[in-house]
C-alpha cells in the first residue's frame, strides 16, 4: 500500500538516483584504474564518469584536488536532487546533511575556542554540511556567545540542548563534543525514520533502521577501540554510545566496561556479523587494530575495512527495494566510498606503492 | 724566489738569525700538528658523510611510509583532520636537546631527540572513525622526525667540520708553502748578508792594512830623507868651513851704483 502514491511525489527523484547509481564505478572500471601509471592516466580513465569536473584540472593534479573535484560532482548532484525533493524526502535529505554539519560546527567551535579567525575556516567546511546560518557562527568571538546566540539558530540546536552546556564546549575535548552530537543525531535520525507519518512502516524505515543501527554499532565499537589508552573515562565513553542498534543495550553495556580488545570482542559476541569481523580481522589475538596495519602490507582486511565493506553492502542492498528514500542515503554513501577509493588509488600511484593499491572497496 | 721579495723585513743580524731559526722550528712543529689534526678531522668528516648518506636514504624510506600512512588516514577518516590536530596540540611531545661533542678541538653540536611520555594531545582525534590510523600516522611521523633530527645533527656537524677542515688545511698550506719557505729564505738571506759583511770587513781590514803599510812606507821614506838631509847638511858645513865665504860672482846681486 505504501507504494501507491510514492511515485506521485518522489518517482522522479528515485529515477534520478537510480540513474546516478548506475554511474558509479564498477569493479571493471577499478581494474582499469589500478593499472594506471600516472595520475594523468587515472584522470583519463575517470573521464567517462566524471567528465566535466575533471576537465579543468591541470596535468598531473595532486590527489587532494582530484578528491575535491570528485566531491564537487557529488555535491552538485546532491543539490540537484535536494532541489527537486518535496515533503518528507526533503526533510530526510536535510537529516542526511546534519552529519556533515556536525563536522563543520565542530571545526568552527575549535576555531572559536582557539580564537582564530573563523572566516578562513569556512572554506574548509564540507559543502554538504553547509547551512544558511553557518557564516554567522564566525561572528561569535567567545564560546558563551557562540552557545547562547548562534548555535541556537542552527539546525543542530536540539542536539546541543540537554546534553551539552556552554561550559562543556569550553572544557570537553572537541572530539567528545562531536561524538556526543553525532550520537544525538543518530538517535534523532533513527527516531525520525521510524515515526514520520510518510516513512513509518515503509521500506524506508526498514532499510534506514538497518543502516543506522549498523552505523551506531560501528561508532560504539570504534569509540571503544580508539579510547584505549586515552584520558576518556568509561563513564564518559558510555555517554557516547547511541541508545539503539543491534548491540544495544547489553552489548553497549559490555562495551562500556571493556578494558581491552578482548573485552570488545566479548561484547560483540552476541551479534554474529561483528563476531565474524573480529575473527577475520584477527582482533584480540596479536596484531593491533586499524586499517591496513601501516606498511606491513598484510593482505588480511582490518576491522575498519570490514566495516566499510559491510556499509557498502547494505547500501547496495538498499537499491533492491523500491519506493524508499533510503536509496538517496545509500547513493551518497556509495559515492563517498568511491571518492575514497579514487583518492586511495591516486595516492598509491602518486607514491609508488602499487602493492597496496588493491585495498579499495568495490561492490558493483 | 728572489731573496729580496720573499723574505721578512728584518735586519740581517745574528740576533734576528736566532729568532728566525726558532721560528722555523716552531713552524715545522706547528705544521706537523696541524697536519695531524687535519687528518683526524678528515677521517671524521668522511665518516659523517657516510652516515649522512645512510640517513638520507633512511629518511627517503621513512618519509615515504609516513606520507603513505597519512594517505591511510585520509582514506579512513574521509576528511581533513589537519586543522583539528593543529588546534588540539598544546605542548610538544617530541623534543630535542643538544649536547656538544669534541673532535680534536672542534665542538660539534649533536641533537638528541626524546619524547615526553603521557603527552598525547590529540589522542581522541578520529574517535568516531580512523582513530587507530591517526595514532599510527603520528607514530610513523614521529619516527620520520627522529630521522630528520639525526640528519640535522649530522648536517650541522658536516657544515662545521667542512669549515674547520678548510681553515686547518689553509693553515697547513700556508705554513708549508709560505711561512716555512719565507723563513728559510730569510735565514738564507741573513746568512748571505752576514757573509757579505764578513767579506766586507775582511776587505776593509785589508785596505786599512794596505793604507797603514803605505803610511809607514812614506814615513820611513821621510825619515830616511831627513836623515840623509841631515847628513848632507853636516857635510856642507864642513865644506863651508874649508871653502871660505860665498861666491861673490855668484848669484848675489850687487845693488846698482848710481853716480
């Protein structure tokens, strides 16, 4: 039933996004990319997919400009879709950008805290997380002013409210602020897809719940792993875990008490997927966690790689459903991974580290 | 090597000859010592050059790994963390202290790096994702900086030693090719000058002797003449007494008589 009037409002968007999905690079394309000898070759290979956006690049561009240009394409496509979206889909897409907003706001807060000229930081902000009142953030010169008069106006205000006071902004590490915001954001997003009248009970809610639960679990696990050996206390750490997800509540509780990798492994034991990842990544035995264990060239995938892989698979799976907003989310994530892959391949080519070039993640 | 140009301006006296001789001896000892110093420094210099070569190669490798680990961070975090890391770094974790090393009288600064433990300002960077990569990247870069510090101390030593070796070699060469020949020349000059003086003196003495001889000869002659004269006068006196008065028709002119 839920699909009956879907196309009336959102059919066009769905068609467009599915079209974009077909424009993503396939493993065939990647095979061609990894055989490139120079960045120029790479540029040439990317020609069909990125065309105009790469045309203005000088010969032998740096990897960062390449990444910036590829991101530009995502941005312009996203803006087009957003401009055509109505109703709940528009709101859904706004929610999608909040994640990037959090990063931008965190960046600006850092700038304000250190009394830098925040104006020059605006260039560094992620364009997807741009919101109208963002330049206003630069007006604030101290943190209290920022909190009382500026942050209130941003779409992120509800995430600050109740969990962070302006003293917290001053005292807490910016990473904790960021992760607190992100936790609130994930919970809110989760709540939104499950309660909005247009989405509750539709495939959107189903797929998005899966994606968000995975995201929540991934963050919880990562925060736990990354907090070992830092000043982050267990109680503070617990506050950063989103209150939903497949690990919630037992797993989260065990995570909050974990002291080492072994503890994390025990905590995720209950969820088969994560348990397999831990076993595959060889965690809790000898080698350290982390992506592609620096320079040793191990062919085994690391935990983060596996998480990315899983995210991509879920995103790919989202396209098998029809009449759902989740494909927009999935498309953005897939495109981001593609940009990361291109950057990675470009770095490997630029730095002559061909043996690790195959470390990208391709699902199509 | 005309003696006039390449020697010191001294008066050719026996005293300055003595001074010059001790100077030559000093120069030779100094030359030996400096030569030895220069050799010691050159040995050290070669060693440092070799180590710089090694360090540079190592740096190449380490920097490559470091740059690559940064690429890994970009991949894992999916964004720019540079600003965040910059802002959250408060105190230096990696520090350098200097000490001095003495190589045959040359002080070479040596930099020594150490890390202050428990100072992890951006330990929470990438908490949500990529934290491990950030930490790993930090470690790799710490190693890279370590290599850089090592290289820096070697390079400084290299520059200083280079300078010192140049100076020492210049001194050795100056002593060998300028001071010693010049002193030798001076000695030669003084010797020749002294010989010359000796000869002059000898000649002068001879002259004086000649003159004296001549003088005595003249005196002798005069004496003899006087004696002869006297004898003659004695004889004339005798003649006068015998021969009677003067010659009237002789030379004496009579006054004209006017009538």
